[in-house]
C-alpha cells in the first residue's frame, strides 16, 4: 500500500477484530465433505438441498469472534446463484450442505479472507489462523431449471422489444440504414472522416431505447483512440469512421453489433439496441497525434513543475515560520525529535508497530491510528507504508516520537486525497515507534 496509507486504515477495524485470539477455533465444529467447518443450530423438515447453479435465498450474520460486522436480519435476505466456491469451506460450500429450514454456523479462517477476498500476497503472522464466523439460515432454493426457464422467457421478451423498436426506425424514411445494420437518424458536418490507423478525439452519449443514459463523456472527458481499435463493439467502431471532423451523428446500434444476447454486467441488458449521439472533435494522422501528445506532455510537466515549486515554497515558509532548525535528510525529509526511545533502532526487514497522525501544513488532521486504539504493524522495507515513515522509523528506537515534515514525493505524490490534501501536497506526520517485534 505504498502511497496508499489511507487504504490500509480501511482494513484496520477488521485486523483489530481478527487478532483477538484463536483459542478453540475448531471447538464444536465438524468438517463436512466439502471442507467447510460447521455446526448446526437446528434442522428443518425439508428434504430440499441446493445444487451448483441453483439460487439460494438465506439469512446471514457475519462475526469476527464476538463482534457482529454484518447481518441481513431485519432487511432483505441474500440471494445468490451457487457457483464453484472461491475457496474450500466458504459460504457457498456451507449452503450446499444445508437443507431448506436449516440454521448453522460456518467457521472460516482469516487466511482465506486475506488471500482470496482481499487478494493479499502475504498473511500477517499475527492474523494467520484467526476465525471468521457466519451464521446462516437457508430459506428457499430455486432450481437451476426454473432459473433457466425464467431467463429464457426474459430473453425472448427483450428480443421482441428490440425487434419492434428497430422495425419502427427502419420503416421511417428519414432514417438511413447502413449495410451492417446501423440506423443513422441525423448527421451533420463536412470535415474529413478518419482513415484506418488515424487518431480520433470524440465525445458521445449512449442511451437505452427508453432514454436512460448508459454512458456519457460530454463535460467529463473526451475519448481518444486510434481508429480501428474496437470500442464498445463493432457497431460503434464502424460509426466512428462515419462522423466527419467537427460534425455529429445520432444513430442506433442493433444489439448484434454491440453486446448481443449477453449484455454488459448490470449496465446493459441483453438484446439492448444502443441510441448514440457522437461529436467528432478532431481527426489526426500519426504526425499530428504525436505532436499533440508531446504538447500535452510538456503542458503536464510544466504544471507538475509549477505545483512542485509551490510545494517547495510551502515547506520553506513552514520551516521558517516554525523556527525549525534541523537539516533535512538527503531525500528532503525533516525529522524533528520529540522523545528519544530506548534500545536498538529499527532496521530494514524488522516488523514494527507505529502510531501516526497525518496532517497537512495547515494542521488539519487527515488520519490518525490513535482513533483505532491500536498501532499499525508493517515490515520495514516491504513497501507497505509510505516512504517517509519507512525512512524515519529506521532512525528510531521503541518509545521514540518524532514529527516529520514530508515532501509529497515521500508521501502521496500526485495522488488526490481531496480538498484537504490535493496532489503534490507536503505532510506533517506525528510518528511514534511503539515496538519492534
């Protein structure tokens, strides 16, 4: 989480709860054939059990030891189609072992949560083997065959709706139909159109037949691609080459030239024709494109230099105003000693625990580990912490406290943390080394 210290704190509450001990992790649980560790509270009278690809409706409460983190009680129950479990013994495994009406508790080790759910490469030693509990009650099961029948009926209905919509547009004499099936309703402009391999810059709005906006770049950020590179399906790609520079085109792409019978996640239903308005801002050959990119890069570099100059001035003004006399390190970090610790200094590869308070130079607090009532652990040199803290901690012994005046290069750089810490902002960090493990 280098340059992303704030992200680490979103896991802090989880880590706190997960590290409360692992005594009796398996006590009272039986390992099922699927690999899940379960104990049943009650058994229902039903003989119905879910299968892979069936839909299970269930209530769930999630615990880290004795702390409730999530529950569906008092809310809508959960519904999921049971696919192959992410890891042996997860919730899907447990549901596949239950009958409708059963209530059970599932135990999962935090190792799987770290490596699968959080996709972390390493499991912190102090959290390995810790339990996570799920209380489950299976309410009902909808068989795969019923789901498939419902899906087929839905697809037939959507296909019919599309055909009716397209037929009405094709029958309108004001519209033009391309050979591939794109329906052009309006077209303006007399500039040149893009040739294959050239670069285009355009804005567009994409809507459903009912007028719901699916995507929009107007007033947000134009799209810049090389013509011929597929963009949102073959129909859209074809249309890009039809709009003259400076012109616009309003057109409809049949689903077979876009997302067909599959749709796109929750955003576009199957068999959805796309109603598009496209404005072609510019068409560029390779030479013009490269010249423009160089100009944009130079502009970006100049803006970066301007912000860094402002940052350097802000640090210099702060140092002068506060009467700070320490010499910065080679990297530009000011380390102001508040309290000396006792013992050896932290070294590269040590696992350490620190408390920190992050502030901007206006002394507005951004983040504090003290709010979580537990220090943050990390391995020095692993890249888990911002560079300023890693550098400073190797000058500290347990119990030491320092204040750091930190250039953005050693903190969040061009990363935007909002109004209180925009890109290229220096930080003030109050750092305490709690222990070296």
